[in-house]
């Protein structure tokens, strides 16, 4: 089952918050779930992509603490 508009919006908000360029964003979607667009995500795929975004935020936070 594909995700709805609200979940799709959350993916795009996370993309903007992480300052991802379209190419990088699409590589993440493809690498994590094998899709090229958020509209193709299933609920399970949405959760995996959001988990990946959370990992990216943690990595950013950790690098800020190190410097």
C-alpha cells in the first residue's frame, strides 16, 4: 500500500531539513527502498527512509560535537 499525502510531505520536509539535493535524495530512496520517488514508497518503505534520515541527523549531530 502506497503512503498518503501526509507521509509524503514528511519525507519532503526531511529532505529540505537535511539540505539534500535531488540527486542525493533519489539515491537514498533507491538505495534504501528501491524506488525513485516518495509517492512509490510503501508504509514499510517510508519507515525505512525516515530511519535513514534520522541516522543522517545523528551523524550530523555527532560531527558537530567532535569539532
